[in-house]
């Protein structure tokens, strides 16, 4: 086997176990203590504790207003196409059931997941379609909660338009440099 690309630093088993334990402890703390834990980890890892993590309507609108109207028109057009195709794909996925002999029923049922996490490529060279392709298709599939995250760069104001992918959402600022933003289609937090 020839490796075309080698990964960076390799962790030994003990290090991997410690990383796994650390992450599990963080998730357990957040599950148990909610917003309080999120704030504590923000202070611990980023040395940052804003009054609110949630962006105001004004901050969202300022970002939208930085976006060229032609870009918004193009995004809306592409999203319409993506939504139409996703709807056709969803209609093609049919539940089926057959009784192959008395009392023996086989089949399958298409059930959407409860929550989808969508990474939206951002930074200095955003792939705006990644928001549309992942979030719109999840919405059409019937996913109840859709969470998207993107890193911010010089050209990413279009990535935080919450209504741009067809669902109501809140936009959260996830670190002090405003490098990471998240959108959640469900208010599953308290204070943010």
C-alpha cells in the first residue's frame, strides 16, 4: 500500500483514550448544566464570555446588507432548484410492505433523523452551495432540528443568512473573533 498523503501527528492509544474522555466529559457537562457549561467552556478555552451568544437581528441584517443583491438573487435561484430536486428525490423514496406468507410481513419505512448537523464551508473562499445542499435537503427530508456551523472569513456574510435556506433559525456567535457561527432551527438552548 502506498500512502499518497500521510496524516499529521499520530496519537498513541493512551492519548486517544484521554482525548475521548475529555470530549465525553465536556459533552456530559453541557448535557447536565446547559448554558452554564457552555459559558464556562467558552471562558476556559477562548477566554471569552459575551453578554449573549445569539446574534441580534441588527447584527444579522448588517451581515445580509454586506451581500451583493446579485449574489442573493443567484443564491435564491440555486436554492429553488435544489429544493425542487430534493422534493422529487423524497417522493421517489417509497415505503414498502409485503406479506410474504401469512403472518410474515417484510418492508421498510423511510424515517428522517431527528437532528442534522451541517458543516457549511466558509472562510475566505466559501462554498455557499454547501449550506443549500445540506440544509435544504435535510429540511425537505423532514428533519426536525437542523444545526449548521461555518467559519467566517472575508466573503462569508451569505453563510449566516438564517432564512436563506428556508427555515427559521437563530444565529450564534461561537467565539470572540467571530470566526465560527452556528444556526439552529430549534430553540434548544436557554440564555444564548
